[in-house]
């Protein structure tokens, strides 16, 4: 896990984050994702200054193993001087060795965040789910940690002021907020009450705004007036020249077999692409996450 000194903001990794959400849904299936309907409670990962360092780290690790539904996975946690925030030795198990940066001896409130990321590496290793390249694979790990109910700890570990900053993980604070909001929309959670970091809360609200915009893109019926107007213009053009609009719209038109026009667009929940006929109001159901979508094609 990286711990950068300069905090990047915004949504530079959004395409990879969305691909990670899709990959997770495909790997776990609908029922598998639904098994993670509750996030890890703050009380289970709290770390008081008076707690024994190693016993406390083991206790938090066990709570995160339970949260991530890892069977027979024993985490051995140690501390040493290192460049990164943490690392894990991925083996066949049943024991996994996690090393945390020595600075966590004095910043115990963030031990849960570091462990959450590393234990998710173990989960992904067991699932056989990975992306190519270190950067994309770490983004996958942060996304899965957050989507499965342990990543709010990573966003809560983000703190920044005029003289110093701290952020764990590879996602920006706003991207952590985006994934956390996507999860909240699926499971009906309100993670905002868990934040002790004011900056983390602010990043969550910005990420939530982006997540809500996913559900307001044409051809979804909730799209705003400007989006519907742009969509209608693209639809007229597509009758003669089907293909992806050139201005970056998420939808694309194509001729359907046997005639007629279809539009494809990403599911706002899992980002799997959905294809529906262009014929006015249509109700579609995502075959991956089972979200029912009201469309105006």
C-alpha cells in the first residue's frame, strides 16, 4: 500500500474504478455481492492508545477477515521501518504475514485502514481476481476494499491541512467517496456518520455527487433536460450513422439485427453495458446486478 505525501484530488482513475466494480460483480455474482450487505462497524476496528499494539492489531485484523468473508485466514501482523505504508505476503495460506510501517505504532487509529487494504489483497488472491499492472491492480484493491464494506476506513484516514497531509491507498479521496457512495446506494447505508476526518467527509460528499450523476445519464429517464436534448440529437444522427457519439457520451447507438436501432449504455450500479431497443420508454433489467432501470430511448 502506498502513502503519498502529495494528495491528488478529483477523479483521474474513474474508468479503472468502474471496471473494477464490474469485475467484482462478475466474479462474486449477485448473491456474492449481496453477502456484504453490512460494513464493518467502527467499534470492531477501534484502536485506543491504551490497547496493546500487537494484540490490538490482531483483533482488528480478525474483524476485517470476518468482514471480507475470508475463511481460515490467520493474519500475522508485525511492524518495521519501510517505504510503503504496508505489505502482505501472498501465499497459499492458511497464515498470511502483514507488515505495517513503524509509524503506525504512534498512529494507531489508522491501523485498521492499512490492514483493510492488505487483507483485501488476500481476498483477491484467493478469488483469482487481478488487473494487469501494479497501478491498476492497486486501484482494484482499493475499490474492492471499499465496495465490500471495509474501505470507509481508508477514506477516514485521509487528513489534510495547510502544513501536512496524509492519505492511504491509490484512489483519490473523492474516488474513495465515489465507491463508498455506490455501495451506499446499493445497500441503503449512510457511511457519513462514521467519519472522524472532516476532509474525509467532504471527499465523500463530492464522490456521492459523482455517483448520483451516473444515474442521471441518458437514456435513463432521470436524465436532465440538457442530457435528453443532447441524446435526441445524437439519436437522430445515429439513424444514418450509428456509432458512439464523438463528444464522450457514455451511450452508443447501433443497428440491431433484423433492423431497428439499439442503444447501449453502462448500468449505473455495476457499469456492465446494457443494450435496449430505441422505441421510447423502456424498462430494462441489468443481467449482472439485477438493477431495474427506467429508460427513455
